[in-house]
C-alpha cells in the first residue's frame, strides 16, 4: 500500500524530468504500479483510512510522484459536482486537442508532492480531448471539460516535468485571464 512516504516532494529531480513512454501491452510491474496508485487515491478519500495512515486526499496521481519516471497516471474522482465519476488508470496519455477558453479553480491548485499552499490561479484549458491506453492496453479517448479537464491536465503535466505553480502569474497571481471561467 502506498502512503505519503512513497510520494516524492517538490525539489526531487524526478518531478522535473520528462517521463518515459510505457510499452503496451503493459508489464505486470506497470499494471501493479497503476493499481497501487489508484488504491492510494481511493484510500486518501476515505476519511477513516486517510486518518489511520496519515494520507492527504488526492484525486490524481502520476507515476513520477512515486519516483517512477514512466508516463502513467491514475485519476479517481467519484463525483465531479455534476454527477459524473472518473476512475481511470492511463498509460501514455496525450492531450490531442483543447479549447481556446481557459478555466481555473478559484482556490488554486494543490499537489500531493507540494507540502505548502501556493496561492495563485492556475489557468488551464476548459476542454480537452485526451488519447491514452488503459491498463489492458486498449486505446481510449476522453473528452473532458471543467474540473475533470483540470485534474487530467495537472497529472499529464507531471509526466512532462511541469508543476502547477509554473502557470501562476508571478506579478498578478490572482488575476483571471480575460477568456477564463471559474470552475
């Protein structure tokens, strides 16, 4: 079982490296890593389990965050606020297209690899289309908007060595872009 001690923190070189593509079909080791990442997210959202093991709640986790420099992410979002749920373990995800319009969370973003609160708006694309492989090696395509789109973009950024705070405008951290919507 993964715990917070398995998650590397800001400043670790793996978080700034571009992760390697994963061979499809997946090895048993890669499948196991993905399942452990998903299990962490489920456990982190369960109040009793999270308290017992000292887990910070998360909706997404990228393999580089557990010091595995491979292009794998897990997203577990049981309710996006609009009645939809997202439960994915993805390999080699790519943003294939995106909207011109941007979106942001009014409270900013957080990250399991960043212990401190970093205030500022993180502008991302409001809509994205993602292509990836699932744990069974089947190609899938996801069309996402709003909060789920933000979550998936955050995790895919980890695969490219990008941290959420890289997007915060240093001069005007709380200023929304003219074309952006609050999610």
